[in-house]
């Protein structure tokens, strides 16, 4: 199944100031999420961002927060974004069936959210180079479990080029600069 911008929503999970530094690959998460956020903005793909207990874990990291649309951030205490009624409603109200997921931690919030979305009839895509855990083993295990449950894993570039669909446009020229 191709990822289509007109069917997609971007979900960035818990990339917060006090959580990110303890991840196995924090720079990779930032790089992948930045690419997804930039592309979503240019292609009018709606974005939802969660923050796990921001009072304790802090806000979304500033390098990503600057790219997030106003009003897109929602606090949560459940590990799955679907456990929070306002996030669940927000995702459902977008009317998009393909949910592109980046964030942390891969084996907790990302995993539980992706599996829950699949159970609810959505088509989740977890972006491998935009997710991490505190340990590489936890990330690897989470990605394997997602695949065994028929959740597709992709890269940020795969998402970008499938959203674009074609070369030779001003948008293609602008967004292709992000990966050079």
C-alpha cells in the first residue's frame, strides 16, 4: 500500500526535553521527525503531537516545537495515545486512515499506539529512523513485534517520496533539499 498525503496524518509521540537525551539515538529521532514535520507542513498533512506527562518530562524539544502547528500538541498520561480521550478524538476527527508515527519510546508509547490504531481500523506506519528507545534492543524488539502484527515500518524518506508522488514540481525541489 502506498502512503498518500491526502489519506495521511502525522503523529509525533513524546519527543520531550527530559526524555530524549536518554534515548539510544536522539539525533536520529530529531532528524527523522524534523523531515516528517517539514514535509507534512508543505503538503498540508495534519499533525498531532503528544507529550507524556509534560509536567515531569518537559515540553517537546525546541527544535521540533518550532515546526509544530499551533494547537497540535496534547498532553497525555496513558502510554498509548488512544488511551487519552482527547487524543483519540483528535486523531479520529482528522478523517485520515493512514497514520505516520515517529517518536519515543519505540517499545512503549509508539508500540502501544500503533497496535491500538491497527485494532481501530487505521493503517499505521512506524518510521524506523524517527523512533528510538533507551536501549537499541528495546527498539529492535518493538519493530519486530510491530512487523509481526502487520504494522508496516518505513523510513522518513520513504514517507516523503510517497507523499510527493512525483518529481519536477516546486514542492519536490524544496523538500528534496531536506535530505541532502
